[in-house]
C-alpha cells in the first residue's frame, strides 16, 4: 500500500476529528454540565433552608397562639371602667380589715397606655406597721392588675397610730371601646 498525500490528508482529518470534537462539542458541554450541577447544588441548599424555615412556621404559630392566650388572660384581669369603683371599695375595705384607718382617696385623671388605661388614686392611711404590711399583702392578692408607686411611710404624730402611709395606687382598666375592639378581633 502506498502512502500518499491523499492518505495523509485523510489520516490527519481522522486524527483531527476527535481533537476538534473535544474543543467544539465536549468541552462546552462539560462547562454546561458543571454549571447545571452548581445550580442544582445551590437550589438544593435553598430548598433545605426553605424547609427549615417552613418547619419553624409551625413553631412560630404555636408560640404566637400561646402569647395570644396570655394576652387574653392578662386583659381578663383588667376591669372595665365601670368596675373601677368596685375595686376602690375593695381596697378601702382591705385597709379597714387590716386594722388601718379608713383611707383617704383622691382620684386623678386616668392615663392612657396602649389598649388600656391607668387610674391613679392618691391614698393615705394610718395604723400599725403590721396592719399596713397585711394591707399590702392583700392588695397583692387582688385578682386585678394594680401597682403602688410613690410610697412614703412616716412615724405617726397621732397618739395610738404607729405609722402614716401615703402612696399612689394605680388600677389598670379597659375602656368600653377597647373591650368592644377586643371582642371584634
């Protein structure tokens, strides 16, 4: 067999075919495959993150439900503005039951706070320290939300009385409008 120019050209063409195929077809295809693999990996990471966040949604719903129930319980402790007088009478009765003198009460203007209001009452009473302590314990046991601020306790100048106490008792309550809003929600 004779090896001529025609055979040499054919041999080179056959030899160049795989090399040209590598650069024209296989190399770009490999790059596309690598890019697709990285996109798949990125999308799998995003899907895992989304699954983790979605699983937290149920936990957050449960936590929100617990918080909503606690808020409802706390709001149930707030009397309406019509019941504030009843609480004032209860506080006065608690002072007398504790052995203190009948308290003097001075109501001040209610203070707005979020969906409720605060009714400050300036009170002063006199009696034994033990009686005053029992009064404070009884106030603490009231089923309504109250707080005592600006307390001043002095020795009594009156014979038979050991101390004189003056303080501001704040009673938290809901207005009729906020009660109506709470029911509609």
